[in-house]
C-alpha cells in the first residue's frame, strides 16, 4: 500500500509539472492493424492511427513501436485539433515500388508538430538507383516531405538510402531540425540531404549528413547548396532566398563546400544576406562556388545571363585542408554581378590525401 501511494504521488507530481499531461493520448499503430516484421504493408494502420490522433484536442502521440514496418506512400494531413507528435521507435521501410512517383511519406497542413524517436526511415534506394543511372526510370520519390508545417520539431531520427532526396521542406515556417542523421552511398544519385524552399525560420543544428548529393553538415556529398535559382520551378516569376546563416559546420571528403548557383534564365530573383562563418573543410575539392552560369546539362545558351541578383555575401574563418588552386570557383557575369561580397579570415591549406 505504501509503495502504491508513493507511485501515485510521483505520477501526480509529474502531471502537475505539465499542465497538458492529462490531455496526452497515445495512438499505437499496432492497435490500428500495423504488423511489424517487414513483410506486411502497413499504410492502412498508420493512416488510421493518424486520423484518430488528429481529432484529439490535446497532445496526440502517434506511436510506432519497436520493429520493422513495411510502408507504401502515405500522406499524414491536417488540419488537426491539437499538437501532433509522431514518435518513431521502430524502423519504417519503403516498399519496392511506391505508388506515388515523387514522395514516400508526407506530413502536410499541421500547426504544432514533432517528429522524434530515434527510429529509422529506410527508403530502400539500392533497389532503384540502377534505373536512375541507366536513364530508364521515372522520377523517384523523396523519402520525407514536410509541406505547410508550422511550429515544428524534427529530432533524433535517421534516414537511410532514400530513393531520391531524404527530406524536403516546402512552404513551412519555424521548424527546428536537430540531431538528424542522414546517409546514403557516395555514388547514390540525387540523394540530397535536406531541401528547403518557400519557407522561413528553418534551423538545422547538430545534424550529420553523408549522401551522394547536396547536404548540410556532411561527408561525402556535394556540400551546402543554394539553388539552383532561376530554373523551371520559380514562383511568380521570382526566386528569392534571403537571410541564410551557416556556422560551426564541418565538411569532410565532399566534392563541394559552400555553393550558390543560378541559371542563365529570364526569371528574376535575389540571393542576399548570406553569412558563412567558422567552417572547417577537410579534403574538399571545391570549398566555395558562386556560379551565375549554372547549367548541369548541355546544350545551354551561353549568350543568356542570369537575372538573379547576388549580394551581401560574407565568408568568415573558412579553414581546412583543400587544394589552393580549387579553393574558390567563381563564375560571375557583367549583367548582374555579385554585390557586397567579402571574405574574412579565409585560410587555405595544402591538399592532403
């Protein structure tokens, strides 16, 4: 009896410390039909758990417990009545051929959201990458899409072997991304780490990305890339990226480090207010690239000029071991040249294998 009273008082104290404790409800995907083991497709159970959680007016926890869950393309959508938490304790594995060609898992229209849990999203990219290399496949799906998300947190999860990019953030605001681990082989095609567009107040900290394409704090990969701007995905004929800060980051064995790239196209735009500081480059082929004549595939119209204005760009305390002759790769133009460009404390080292 004494132990029971102590336990009850302890729980009462914990709940008193959190005014919303009594409003937390757990929605376990297994109770909605999800079966671990990696052989049964579980989109129905996952969606049913989300649907019910979305109607809860307190804090709703969609729980994916330990185990491996096979999953086809799914969209977890709001609007929801309370704060949504997707707790991933197990591993989620993509089916061999997803029904949606451009996405695997999507979170959309949620205000107040956390994805956490130390689990793993496995895109099974090794099963489809060969078709990308031989040019005999359609667009491959991005593993995790976050669209129209406000006031959210992504933390302590792992994404491996995405078929395309790992994470895409679109039209979202006030997202904190921390302690994320992303990995795919160095030769995996287009496996960007985190792609951000039409969003604001996105913070990425303590994140390690090792992929075959653009990334955040990474190795190997293509580095941190802004752009390409002025391409075919411009909104309202303008491409604008303002207020980017990259600091306290390390690049190891990457082909590129810090890159800004704009198409020679008729679209207008602005890239402004970028600060890169306290960066370490270890065996990076091209530490800094500003390319106003970006064209990944020939033929290109060399007579055209980029209409994206680049200005107020600061590089401060960029250090490491990289080839001096390749320390900066700057392709500028006369029509709209880079304005207010500065490099402070830029130190090149000697390339070492």
